[in-house]
């Protein structure tokens, strides 16, 4: 109980410090922030999975970071996070190294995003349907 409370407090502080660019640019500061984000994501916090997943997917260094970011985004999306579901749909439609684009999976995640109230999910779904219709 105490360790979970400590993790939440540290994560809260890390999210605040993340907006201070001078702190993020410090190697020790960034390492500490990343540790807090990873700990909360590994504890199953959906918001932390989405946040850290976005960081790793779009700003992470190397293929391993991107793969871990997509994994965290998937977990958050399946738990109902709209922003994560939208991004997983975009990634699914674009394809990843070693995996072909998958429109069915993209539509699945955009439906999750739509249920969560993401404003662009409906547009993406309509665009996907109009691209699939024969002309």
C-alpha cells in the first residue's frame, strides 16, 4: 500500500517536472522521470501506460523503445484510453517493421477510440470505409 502511494506521488511529481525543459534536458533528470513513468506503467496505471507509450513510440531511441511504446499504447487502448486507441489505429494502418498495414485492426482500435470520445476517430473510420468501397 505504502509503495503504491509513493509511486503515485513520484509519478505526479514527474508529470509536473516533465514540462520543465531544463530538467528534462539533464541526463540524470530525464533518467529519473523515465523511471517514474515506467514504474507507474508497469503497475498497470492506464494513464501512465498511455503517456509513457506515446513518449517511447514517438520520442524513444531505437526500435526496442518504439516496440515497448506500442505495447504500452495497446494495453492502454484495450483498457479504454481513447488517445492511445486512436494512435494504435494510426500505427496499425501505417504498418510497422516486419508487420504489414492492417486496416481491420486499425478500425477495431478506432472504434474503441470513438467509444472513449476521441474527436478524430469517427473521421478516420469514415475515411477507412470510403477507401474500402468499390467505385
